[in-house]
């Protein structure tokens, strides 16, 4: 996923950013609400991690504004405010989850995966596509009963397709989901990773629509 992190604490921000990247996601990290607003206008994010107290305002006001414009991007609140009234206010404003600081980074990873599954319309972490058995929670894929090792970047690209099994994905769409604003993208990066996945998972794992993009196929037989 491409994730927007809104957090002004440099130590926590770096720890969360590194955890997200280690999980194979791309992350854009901002420290102010005005920067978050600009980022939301400039790119399509699949998740926002939102602190409630920022130097230029309250996270809840930002969340309320996003929901008022119809933006349904899922939001996980990360805050030191642990009163039940704070939790209720955040959830009623439109937050999808609420995590109190200090928190375990691996729990954050699990919550990110859970929210991502709900929003892609499949809360079940186990998916079978053709001859592939995919565990979204464990971030693993089996072919013929054997685990196929994927790098973090390979998994991130494959997961985009698994969550949208019938959707045609263009190269710019894939690049946007895999890379943050400051990342340097080589012109053939997507093609290289598609080729690697085909080699590992099967030549028919992706359908290429010339001039338009790629769609997840059904390796080893039907969906």
C-alpha cells in the first residue's frame, strides 16, 4: 500500500516509517496538517496514519474535513490520548482504528493489514487464485503446496493485484502505489518486477493488455 504518515515526533516517525517500509509498503511522511492536506491532493493513498496533536492543529479537524469532502481513505489514529471519550470522538469522526502510544510496531503492522483487507472487500486473509494459495496476513504465497519466497518489493506489487483480482492496473497506477514522492523510479522497474513474479509464480500469473497495463491471471486454472 501507499501510506501517508502524519506524525511530528521525529523518533516515533522514523520508527513507524522504517516499520512500514520493512513491511513492503511505500510511505510519505509529513509533520504538519497543511502538508498532509497537500499530500492528499497530490496522490491517492490507501491508508493514513494520523496523530491527533500536530503543530498546526488537531488531527480530528483534518479527519473531519477529509470525510466532509467524501474522502473515504481509511485512517488509523496514532495518539497518546487514551481516554475512552477520545477514542469515541475519533471513531465517530470517521477513523477506522485507534492505537494508543506507546504501541508495538508489529501490532501496527497487523492493524494496517486488517484495515487494508476490509477496504479491499475481502476480510479473509486467505485467498486462492488458480494454483496459488495466498496468505495476506503472513505475506506468503504457495504454489503446489510449496512456499514461493518473494522479496518485500515483489510481495508489495503482487499484493496490489491480489486485492484487485479483476482490475486492470496501469503502469502509473502501480508506480504510485509502490513509491513515495521522493523515490527515484527507473522507467522499466514495473516490467522488471512483473517478469520476476512470472518467473517465480508462473508465466500466466499476469495478463498483459498492450498499451494499458496488467491484470492478475489465474495460474494453474480458473479463479
